[in-house]
């Protein structure tokens, strides 16, 4: 990440707001999540209007993360190299979103730090 994080506060936030999901859902994608319907508009420069963007949302800005299980699945042993090439898109935030959603058999649970919301995508 390209920011400073007060790790004890960050982990406290996750414990208080997403403990059940963290304990029960292996595929997590988190950050300041922007739904594709929002980022297709002018406010975000229509970045999600790009047909190469396949994700339901993307985590923008200074902090975006995936769980270890999701990273293992999409980067190592779940998403084929051919599929990775198909969903490649320029822009690190958009790329992470595409990778999180690259396997149609896996739907990541979104921990949305935007307004303290969880899930919903």
C-alpha cells in the first residue's frame, strides 16, 4: 500500500465490523470499494465503462487488499494463465478488481471501507 496504516486500529476495525465474514468466507476483497455502475459515470472518468473491466466493483485509492485464500486462488492455482491474460487491464486498482473477480466460480466478499459498509456487491 502507498499509505500509512495504524495497524492496531485497522485490525480492531476488521474485528468489530467483519469478524464473522473473516472467519467464514475465504475469498475477501477489501478497500474503498466503488461499484461499477458508479465508476462508469463522469465522476470517475468512466474508468469502468471499459469493456475489459469485468469486476462488480474495484477498491480505489491508497488501500486495497485480497485475502490470502483469494490471492492463492486467482494468482497461483485457480485462475488459468489464459484467463489472466483475458482480464488484464491497465491500472493497478482496476487490475486487482479484475483479478478478484477473474474466476466465475468464485465471488469475493467485499469489505467496503467506504462509509464503513460491508459487502453488498
